[in-house]
């Protein structure tokens, strides 16, 4: 492989140099520049080596999640590996609890029947019929003091957007080489904990509603498209049992108006019976008009970054 970033763009990595063969695999007999073979080898011996190593990992640690940074590799070899993962999970637990995720693009295969679609550092446009996953990081994939960090608000609002569209967030938290945390990661975890303690009912175990949300901000879709400057007027919906959750992608003030729940809306014929702000003990005043469900926001919010309202129907 070769470097893909300036100032060493196009320069071979050390592993391509035969002089370094004692440090790297010796598989340098196939093209690697600008070809499908650049990511997955076509060498049967190395494919078998990969299979043996991943089988050893699965058997030794029984992971619940296995991810390939690309499509399912190596045709029948890759399919046999996924079958081994799933069959082992069923044998140990009496049911399938393991999940294999891979990308629906690039080299390799993608099987909706056998894998969950992964969108690296990005989201999907709307609700996906099948579960999917975003893998992202609060900074670079490793410690890099020149790479920007996401704020807690960006992580929280991205999580709400993903869950509202039938997705899951796999979040990498950047560490120093010694395993300790840089200040940005310390802050993220310190702020995520109280937010999740209050708002987890709107996230965990939920499913998408009839629409994922509403609001003025257009969400970029696809891999490596995760930036969005959301406002409190941007709402994301999740459901659990007979409850609807409306999550504001920002800290609301004054009132929250949800157009999707106006009287006579096409999504929910029942009238709103009660509204509760998660983490707030007092009553929440609301009114359902022909334009929107209008909620009066208390002067003090229970959490920062985003607020979740539980809506019950008559």
C-alpha cells in the first residue's frame, strides 16, 4: 500500500520494500495502486491465513460484534467465517446474539441476509428498513494532537439522528498510547454519563417512528459525511411500546413546536394525552393546535446538549 495523504501522497509504505520483508507479510506480487485488489488480497494462502486467525479470535473471545473495514472479504472464505461466528453464538447461547457488520461499498461483498450495513463516519438519509450502524470516533481513530475533536453535543445529536433512522452508533473514544484519556475524551465521558442516565429511555430499546424527524437542518448522508449544525428546532423521534419520544437536537428554550403532531396529522390520529420531559419532575404544559404540538419548556433543563420529551396518547 502507499500513503494517501500529503506530504507523502503516493509514496510506498515500508512494507512494499523487499528489504523490510522480515517485518511484514511477503505478499507483494499483486497490484495495489488504484485497483480493487488494493484492499483485499486475491492470494488463496493469505485468505486462509486470515480465516484461521479470525476463527481463533472468535473461538477465544466470543465477540458479540465483528466488523470488516470494507465488504465481506474473500467470497466463500468470508462467508464461511461469518457462518462460524453465527453458529458458535447459537451453540453457546441457544440463540444468535452475534452481529457481523461490513460496508456496502468498495471491494468485497455485501449480504443483507448475513450482515449489518456499516456507514463509516456518516449516517443514512432516512429510516432504513433493516438495522444499520455508524462507526465513528470523537477524534481521529488513534491519538493525533492535530485532529479536531467532536463536542459532546455533536456526539449526542448524531446518536439521536442515527437511532431515529433504525441505526446504532459504534463510538471510538480516543486514548493516549498508554491507555489514559486526553482531556477531550475525559470531558466527553463525563458529560455523556449524566445525559444517558436521564435520556436513555429515549435511546435504548427504541425503534423508529413513522418519520425520523423534522426541522430546518438538512443532514448529510453517506460515509464521511457526519457534520451537521443542528438547532433545537430539529427533532428526532423514537418509540417504545406505546410511547413516542421527541428529542430536540439542541437545548430548547421557551417552547418546542412539533409540526408532525399537529391536530389532524397523518401519522397519529390519537390526541396527545400527556407530555413529560425526561429528568424533569414537574408537570409540562402543552397544547395541540392545527399547526403543531406546542410544548412549554421549563426554565431549567435537566440535561445539557439535547432534551427528550415523552409523549403519551389518549
